[in-house]
């Protein structure tokens, strides 16, 4: 995500004076609710795990999740690039390629 996109998200919020409502607790709730709406796209789809015919709704809900994540990072004073890079480093240590490639096991079962 570019800095310009992040600025646009924050400007949208600031133009409406909504920052006052964006505390970490409520933003965490909003992230969870939007993630549930993303999951709802696949509800009752049986063995169909494809995104075929669902892309518009997936895009809409995924954008909501990402927007709230940007707002959460801002509310907590976190740099998204930094925290994602840190997490990638941790995951690389937990899931080394030579042990994890092609496997879905949790790190403690590798």
C-alpha cells in the first residue's frame, strides 16, 4: 500500500471529523466485523472454495478490512510497513522453507 493511499484513507476520516470515534477497541471490533463480512461471501457455498462470481463483494469487504487496519495502525501510532516486515521476519523463522514448503502444519508441528 502506498503512502498516498494511506493519506487518502486518513483524509477521508479527517474530512468527516471521525478520528474522535476511532479508538483501538472500536477499530479492532470494526476489523473483526468487516472480516466476518468477507467470510460471509463464502458462507453456505459447500465444497465451492473458489472466488468465481464473488470478486466484487470480496473486493468491497477486503477494502473495508484494509481501511480499518490503516486506521488502527494510525490510532496506535504504528507504521504498517515496519510491523508487516517484522512479522515476515518472525514467520520466516517459524516457518523455514526447508521445513514448511508445501505443508500446512503449524510451526510447532514441523
